[in-house]
């Protein structure tokens, strides 16, 4: 795991937008009062730090993928959703 890769992933706008979309959709599904924009600031780090996400992003960088954070074949929506759900704030539905 590389802190450099995690940082690049977090600062990848396509990736962070996808995490925000997952948070917004999950918030609507749960019907709770979580503000997706506020939650994404912390959650994007947790998702990027997940070993499967970090490894996939690192592999895409090594392969010179021009859009690793936006490429759904690198980091799937299911991977993002799984980590968003796993890092959902305690005490919310």
C-alpha cells in the first residue's frame, strides 16, 4: 500500500465524484439526514485507502491508464459502494 497512490486517488476528481455519487445514492436509499457533500470529505479517504481500491488504482497507474479514477473497469461501482456502506456513520439507518 502506498500513501502516494492513496493521495493521487483522493485527488482524482473522477474518483472523488464517483464516491460522492455513491454517498448521495446511499443517503437517498437510507432516507437519513446525512449531507453527502460533508460526508464525502472523510469517506473518499477511507475508500481510497481500502486495499482493493488502492491496489487497482496503483495497477492502473503502472499501466499508464489515463483515467484510473473514472474507469469503471479499474475501480468498479460495487467496490466503491461496498466501502461507502462499510464506512457509513454509526447511528444512522
